[in-house]
C-alpha cells in the first residue's frame, strides 16, 4: 500500500484555499517546535458562518494536505462546527496519514481554533474555554 492516500497526494499537489485574507476577521497561527513547521489560517465570518477561509503553510506535504482539507471542511460551516473540528476528522477525510505524520494534522486543528478565538477576542464575544479545550498534543505549541 502506498504511504500516502490519493486524497493526501491530491490536496498536496493541488491545495485548496491557499493564500491570505487581508481583512480577515480571525487569524490563527500554530507551529510545531520539533519539525519547525508553521500553519496560518485566515477566516472571514458573517452571522456565525465561516464565509471564507485561506491558509499559508510553511511545512511538510502532510501539513499542506491537512490545511487544504481542513479549510474545505469548515468553509460555509457554522463557527461551532469549525471549533469542533478535530485532527482525527481531518485525517479521516484524507483517508488516513502515516502514524508519524498524524501530528501534522494537529496543526490544522490548532490553527483553526486559534483563528476562531482571535475572532471572539477581537469582537468581545465571550466564550467558555471549557467548551473549546486545547488539543492535548505534547509535540505541538501555540505561537500566541
Ligand atoms: Fe512538521 Fe509535518 S513534519 S507538520
């Protein structure tokens, strides 16, 4: 069996939603201190719906495929659904990642949550951190 699924290769070769949203409503950046890869997510939000999302990923192929798939999964969705997106869901949507590459998908989950928190903070929208717990990946860090 190939190491990477066709979906991973497709999203790596033709990533969706690459770029920057200049007037983003929320921006989140997550990095992994071990490999040094960084992912940045930009969100446009209207009436609690993610109307647009873009990403910049300086990282490995799995991180690029994960960002691409994650943006597809949350585009057009309510905030609550985007906040609940897990790296497991991203990995499943990609038809799996090799075990040693699972941490790459965690960056997508983290960056999206941080972008949403940024949106909440900028708009003084209260949220209960309990409802949005940090992912518990020891190899990952928040950059803000
Ligand atoms: Fe760093 Fe994939 S090896 S995110």
